[in-house]
C-alpha cells in the first residue's frame, strides 16, 4: 500500500478505508468503487455473515463490531486513514434520534487519529420547521464535525435503481393513474443520481478541507418528478394538488401503495414537504469534474438497471437478518421466500422438486391446483392439461403443466415461469443449497404485477398462496427425507 501526504497529488492518494453501513444501499455500491481505485477497504459489520456472497467479499477485510457497542470499535478503526459513516437508525423505531446520537459519540471516541471522516447526511430546508428525522441527521453531522475532521455531504432524494426515493416515485406513478396530492408536491426539491453521490463520496477522500458540502442536480417539484417518470415510461398520469398538508397521512398512504414501510416512508415524505434546495457552489469548486446527471437521465438509467435485473443494492438491504420466511415487494416484484433444512443430499432434494407436476401432482393441495387449472382453461390459458414430457427429467424451455421451464441446473436449481392467465408475470423457483449435515431447501415465489389489478390479485390471493407454498415446502422436505426405495431385482431370464 502506497501512502502520500500531499492532497494535491495528480493521482488519487491510496489509503486504508473503513466503511460503516457496508450492507446498506450506498455502502454496498461504494465499496467496489473504492476497490477499483486501489484503496484497501475494511468493512464494519454487526454480523460478518451479512457480507457473505457479495461480489467484493474476498477483496475486503471484515471487522465485526457495532456502533452501539463502543468496546468493539477500536480494533475496527486501528490503522484506518479514512472512514465513511453511512449509518442511521431511521427505521429502528422508538427513540431513533438517541440511538444515532449515541452511535456518533461512540464513533468519535474510538476514531481518534483518523485523518478524514466522510458522512452522508440530508439537505435541510431553510427557515422552516425541520422534521425530526432531518434534525437527527444534521445532529449526527454536528457531532462528527465537532470531534473529527469530517466532510459532511448533504443530499436530497437519491435516484437510482433500488433507492427508496426512486421506488416511492416509481410505485406511486405506476399504480395510480390519477392522484389527489397534498399541496407540498409543488415544493421544489433537488434530487441527485446515485452514481453522482458515489462520485462525490469517492472524491471527498482528497478534498483539502473538511466541512459541509451540499450536492444536487436540477431543481424540480415532487409533482414534476412523478410526471417525468410517467413520460419516460410512456404513461398518462393526472396529478391534482389540493390545499391540504397532512404529511403523516400521506406517508401512511405511501406505505400502503408502495413496498416502503411507514418507518421509512415518514422521513421520505417529510423530506419533501418543504422546499429543499442545495447550494452547490462549494461542490462545484471542490469537484469541477463531476457534472450531475439531469433527473430524467437518472430515471432512465435506474429503469434500465431494473429491466436488466442488474440492481447492485436496494433500500431494504440493511434491514434485519435473513429469516426463514420472507415476503417483500422490491423493484416492482413481490417476492416470497421460504427455506427449510432437509436431512438429505442436494441431489435428493433436487430430485423431489424436479419431479413436481404432471401425473405426480404437487404433493399437497392438489385439489386447489386442479381448480386453478380449470379456471385457467376457462380464461383461455393452458391449465394443467399439458402435463410434463418425462416424469423425472426437465429441459429448459419445455412445458410443465401451466409453467414453462426457464432454468434447470441439476442438482442445484429449478425455475419455472408461469404461463397461466394472471395480471402480471410469475415465477416459482427452488434451490438446493449444501449445508452442514444436509441441504437448505429455498423456495421462492415471485410476481411482477401489471398495474393496480396485478397488485390486487397478489394481495387478495396471498393468504391462500401463503398456506399452499408453506405446505409445499414442508411436503418437499418430508418427501426428500424418506428412505429411497430399493430398486427391484431384475426378472430372471428364460
């Protein structure tokens, strides 16, 4: 590792960097960009298992620690030149401000000797009442700047594939052809593309002085943000502002219509209920080479990422640990995941889920599957009449009842794409993941709804689907754990 003390060096100064919030939306995208520039990267994680499977995992050092536990921080900060502070407790509930305050003080106490801290905060409205969440973000910045040489980047809504702000705009615009909106949708805000905020974060490593730097792209109202999204998608939308305020009520509506829960929807909505404009003069002086993308282009790039399924990180990435059962709604797709440990080999587990359908049926709720097939035929779909070509073999592209085999990789994976009549697109997938003493069976149901009817279809049938998919996972596991029948001896010849 090469170190240099001259900040004005024509080439980037290579340093040892600590990234907090590595599993979050920004942290997960920042790390590969730091590695590309040759920096040594250490990540702070409460649970080291949370970073397993990341594309950059083998290129970073993982320090297990928690900002809420000061005893775990000194080892993580030892030998660190620059630290990125990318954590907050907005979704923790309760007194999140106190949690953030305590975490910031713990970090300052442990980071003595760190040359530079880079913190990502939020833009503040001028001369207006500031929301509790934005006040807390600003307070964290003040604590860091008071105790450490800190660059505090302040940004408005971040627009990128998987970002909470983008998903809020996206779901509201996609699902609601007409909206009666509060008057604050006419307030100006200043969003910024995620690639630009990442560029500023990297550039901040070499800025000569700490302090507050506000960043942003073009100014537009939140109403215009939705209208531009609709134009990019070729949608016709009517948005009628009315003279009501009610940000809390609006936030709960966002939590209902979009996959963003109320704990996050509240700060997102409160962040646009007053005009929030950046003074970008210092950012232009410090980083003249960064020309922020216009909002329209940021939306286009985000949609391209979603369409090609190349979303690096998503807003929900840092929330909790992977459960045995999970149902969420991300990038326009509902996803229900069930996992179960099976005392059998991956090959045995694969054999069970790859033999579903056809004459064997679906192991459980076969009457419900049959009725669904009849309904599909009445609607003009294939129903269950196509069966399957072979009782145990599957090839990509062939039909299986009212599914199409999209991917099959023995003894690891089978993915089926629905061809029954549904208001959207649906997939059902199984994976057999080796685990000590057996196999982890992972069953994933995905549904990409088409407009409001598609979303209604999912929610209306979800109670039944939840029971069926739960029983199917259990039945597959139990069947795989049964002793395999011995082959019958060959018949005597002659």
